C-alpha cells in the first residue's frame, strides 16, 4: 500500500487548494526560517503542528503523505547514523529528522494542492518581489520550475523503465536494497535520454508554458486574497512573533 508514490496535483476542493500560491511559498520559507531559529519546545511543536494542520485541511488522504515518508525511510535511517556518528544526542537527532520530514511534507502538500501553472506563477511573483536591480527573474523562475518538472519526469521515466523490466522478468519490487540501487544505476543513461526527449517535447507544448500571462487559474479567488489567505499568513507570522517575544 505504501509502495506506489503519488506526487502529482490532486484535484480536490479544500481550503489549502484555494490559498494563493505565492503565500504557500512564503509559508514554506517561514517554516524553514523557524527551523533555523534557536530551538524552543513550544516553537518546535507549533511549527510542525501548523504543517500537520495544513495536511489535514488539504482534503487529501493521509496515506499519500505517508507514502512519501515511507519512500524516504532509507535516507532517514542513514541520516540517523550520520548524525549519531558526529556525536549528536538522540533527542537532537529526532528533532532534526522531524524538521526534515515535515519540510518534505510541506513541499509535497504544495505539490498536491497547487497546479504546475500556479506553482510557476507563484515562483515568478515571489521572485519579482526582490527584482530591485532589473534582472529578468521570470527566466530564473522558469529555470527552477523546469528543474522541478525534470525531476518529476525523471522519476516517472524511471518507474516506466522498471515496470517494463518487471514485465520481462527483471524483478525490482522484491529485490533487496543493494539490487534495487544497482538496477537504478544500470538504467540511469537510458532514463536520462528518454527524459531529455520528453523535456524537448514539453517546450513545444503550450500547456507547459508556466509563466504565460494568459494562463487562467482554476480557482478565480487564487489571484485575489481572501480570508483563507489572510488566516494562513497570520498563522505563519505568529510563529515569528512568538520567537521574538518569547525565545530570542
């Protein structure tokens, strides 16, 4: 049940789907910022609780989020050993790992609740806020989104290749971790080549031009701030206010 990973936009109707895409990225930035602040038990709980609340309000099955964490289990185990090797206490390791897990869940929540077009527009608008020296940040945001799309396309292509191999008797799902890694590395060149061809076709497809001003969002209220947007950003800012007043 936890093996099939879903990392695409989920067309649901929820409060989180309606939040302005730019505000979602601002909220992500604030989450990362709070993670870097001086540690405080209450601040830590509030920060991850906010992410958990967003996940619940996204109206997407919690199983889909658990699949993401499950896929990263080996990375998490390696991280535990690395941090322990460097002399960190178990409690500190747990805090770091939890912050990382909820960061990943935050990013996945944005992907699940925001279309590619809105992710592109949100990144473009966010970068334009800092465009005080005349740099064409639209191209930079396009580059970032191309990277995101390439990664998603790469994962899709790798999955297609592995499924094709299993149809020919080359088993992946029942292999041990070393054989899985070996199989992935063996197919790197083929997957990269196929993925490049997909990206080339993507450039000629108008629906993937994420920064076209003529793109119309599915939800009209996304481009205009409403009560959900204000509540979302106030919750995030309250974490910084708490830090300034109680922790700093």
